[in-house]
């Protein structure tokens, strides 16, 4: 797919006119990240609450989708899956601490598995490529996962909040740099 230079230019010009709003969005993200970093336990609770909302909304969507199925077997399967998502989302609201513990453990295990996969993939890369950087990234990912698992379940109170805060801060920095990059240069 090719995009013409004039179409790209008009998109950039449209965004350039909104660069102040893009920077403002970045500042809002930065402030939200700083607030989350100042109270990581509250940020963890917010993360768990958002997961619960997503599960309930996904469950309702699957229940609605069940009524689009043409066979009883598929209908019942989609209905059951949707109902399970709704129940899991409600349980998330009922016991957010347990949910934070489970999500934190899953995060640590996922990071360990992801890091091992990166290392294995890097060792299969051709010489001369930047395989060392990929190995380093894999090692760091494994170490972060191990730290999370080693501090589980106590770390469950703050790990998700820290991840949310760091994500908000880096997203804010990204939006600010995009907005400033769009400003016309003299």
C-alpha cells in the first residue's frame, strides 16, 4: 500500500494544527503517571478495577454474540464463555486483592516466559546482527519477571500500580515529543 506525499502532507498539517492539544494530552498523561506513582497501591486498585470492567464488557459482548450463532452448540458455548467472563469480572470487583495477586503472578510468569523466548530467538539470529541486544533484552525481561515472582504475593499491592504509572509517564513523554515535533520550525 502506498500513500501519496500530498495525502501524508495534509495529515501532518492537520496534526500540526492540533500540536498544542497533543502536548496537553501528554501533560495529562504525565500528571496521571505522577499521581499513580505517588500512590501505587491506589494505582494497583485502579488497574484491577479496569480489568474487571473489561471482563464484564467482553462477557456482555460475547453473550450478545451468542445470539448471532446459528447452531445450539455454538450458541451455548458463546453464552457460557460470556457468562464466565461476566462472573469473573464481578469477582474481580468482589475481591480486588486476590485479583491483584493473580494478575501480578501472571505478569511475572509471562515476563519470564517472554524473556526466555527472546533469548532463544536471539541465539538463533545470524552473526553480525544485533543479537547481543536481543539477548540483553531477554535477560532483563527474565530478571524483572523473577523479581516480581520473588516478591509475590506482597509485591501484588504495588507492582501493577508501578507498571501503570510508568506506562502513563512514558506515554505522556511520547505524546509531548510528538506534539513538539509537529510544531512548525522557523
